[in-house]
C-alpha cells in the first residue's frame, strides 16, 4: 500500500439504509427532529457483546436512509478469538435492534486466519433494502462476499459470483458497496492473481441478482506492475456508478484511476485527468468517490510532488466528463512538513461537496506526530481553502496525531465529519464536527463515549473503525469502537438529530 493510501484510508461511503427486523430493541441515542448537530449519547450496539465472545468487536460502517432508520455493520471475534465474523444491526423508527451475524457467513467462513474480515461496507437504497460486503476465510484463502436485505430481512451471504475464478492467488475482499435503488447495487474491491499482485474488480446487482465480477475494464492496461485496487464505488442511479482507486507502473510507482458505468455498461478506466502532471513523485491514489447524480461525481485522494511531499487532490466529473485534477486549496499553507492527503468526500449535489483528511503541521511536543485533521468544502463547483477542524487542537490533550476518517453530507452546507484524537497521553478517542449553513462548528468528543470507553489505551485507530452517515432530512448516525474496563474492544452507535 502506498504512503498516500496509508494516510488516506477511510471507510467507503455508505448509502441509505433500513432495518433488519430484529426482535429486541433499545432507545436510540439522540432525537429524530432537531437540527443536525445535537448528538445523543453513544450506546453499546445491542446484542453485540453476546456475539463477541472473543471480546474484539467494532462498528466499521454506518448508513442511514431517513431519521431514525439506520444500520451498522462490522466484525467481532468468536470464542476462538478469531476476529473475522461479520454482523449487522439495524435502527428502526429510532430504536436499535439486536446485532446478528450476517446470515450464512458462518458457513462460508471456515478458515482460521485472523484477518481483515467481516462487514467492511454497507449501503441501502430505502428502508428494508440494503447490501453489505466484506471478506471471509474458507480455508484456502480470503474471499469476498455480499449479502442483501429485502423487505427488512437479510438473505444468506454469498461469495461474489465469479470472484473465485478470478481470485487465483486466494486473496480477495469487497471494500465498498453502493446501492442506487432496491436490487440495484455495485460492489468493488480487489482479488489476487497468481503468486503476487492484485487487481481491482466490480460486480453489479441488477433486479436483485448479482452478476459476475469482472476486472475493471482497461485497468490491466494501466496496471503495468499488476497491483491495483478499488477502495470506493458510488452509484447515483441504477446502472450509473463510478469506481476509483489506484494502480502501479514502472517498478512500483503508483497512479490513480476512475472508471464509470453508464446505462449499465462500464467504460474503460482512465488515469485521473491532469494528475500525472501533479504526481511527479509517482505515488497517487483515489481514496473515495461520491456521485450526486448520473455523470456528476467527485474523486479525492493523494499524490506526491517531485520532492516526495504528500498532497491532496480533487477531481470532478460534470455531465459525464472528468475535469482536470487540482491540488485541494489550503493544505500547502497548513502543511509545514510537506505531507497532506484528502481521504474522504461526500457530495449532496453537483458542485456541492465536503472532504476531510490530514496534514502534517508543526510538532508541538515530544509525543506529537504533527498530524492534524482538516476539512474543506466545495460550493458551486469551487473548492474553498482547507482548514484545521475547529476546536480539535484544544481537544487533543495528548498532543498526538489527529485525523478525519469519515465525512457525510445531508445537503449543501450541512455535513458531518468524524475521526480521532488523544484525550490524554497515549489514549485515543473519537470526535465529531458538524457543518451548518456552510460553517464548520467546534469538534466535540462523541457524547457518552467516556462512560463506555474504560480502556487504558483507548480505541484502536489503526483500523479506522469509525463511520458517519447523514440523511437528506439532516439527521446523522455514527458508529465505531471503544474499549471496556476489561480491555476488550466493543462496538458503539450514536445519533444526531
């Protein structure tokens, strides 16, 4: 994985979501009608502790369809201690139901490797209609799966059709899922071919049926060294989606690509226009894509300049045509140590987006890594200057690094961002910040998390297990990981009304 993608990694954009019809429920954390920004208290995911007999669980992805109707997915460890089980939990009408193992995943997941398995991405088009994707171990290696909820009931997880035939190196994973409407979704990720190397793939669900996974058209021509990935997909409508990621060339140098599906047909992957001129350090990648409507998408990521300094970029597709990538304005002024990246993006309409990432600023103490979270906003097709997340420096008592890991927009000028910071030396925790009327408010610790998080080392930020999702009505939900008093990792959810 490149330096840029290591800095930029975040959760794939979640779509709208719905319930699973779980038998037990608890009150949601937060109201359903107030203006965005009034965060409720974090609660442990109901029922997850009963599944998590290996005491190592986390929420990795959250998605909301409407106020009080959200879902969360992630992983937990079984009684053998293998953290490779996937779960889903659903909030219906403001009440979170009991977490369940993804149906059928246990039968697929017969391996013993303790790897990056479970649910990595979750997206739903309407209440009761969603899709989840991730990976499992079958004893011969790592495979990619998808599972679908219809009319409030989760179906059996299946291996992505055709992925096994592609996956000759026995290492595959679904990294991102996006649904445009019920029964119309796309999954993207990677598979291994031969003894070394990876290739990016996409698979399409049409009318409720998953088609055969294919290598992203044209990616092999770009990917001279045989190492590529699709970390993000986004669908604006059925048959109109975009995939983005990275590929390698010339002895490990890395470039960034986008590929578009139009009317159900995938076009040839292309290098992000103009990025080659920026990426003189030869280390670039798309970390996330977001589509507001068919033919109107945005891609963000990172690249390195001729001095091997990291930079963040954004590129926009308008009316089906990709424009030239630009360096995101502002990080250069913040970026005293010459390393920055933009890892997350969410667009509410064409030309109206928000993005988040990090930059390396002044080192402020012996424990500091100088890594700081940033946010930036696009209005009317023009990106404004990136700024440090307001109030985050004051929260960061440990003087260690901070980072924005997730961004979601409800409408133009109304978004939420989240990530991590040190609330005391050597102890990480999560923050949320809200943009209202185009202005970012002060970052706060997730309410109620202090009461849950009793661990001495705080949360494990290396896995980036934190996610925020907002609805057009202006409500949001968030989920992530905390450490209980016994030092065991658990999953939490919270909501902003």
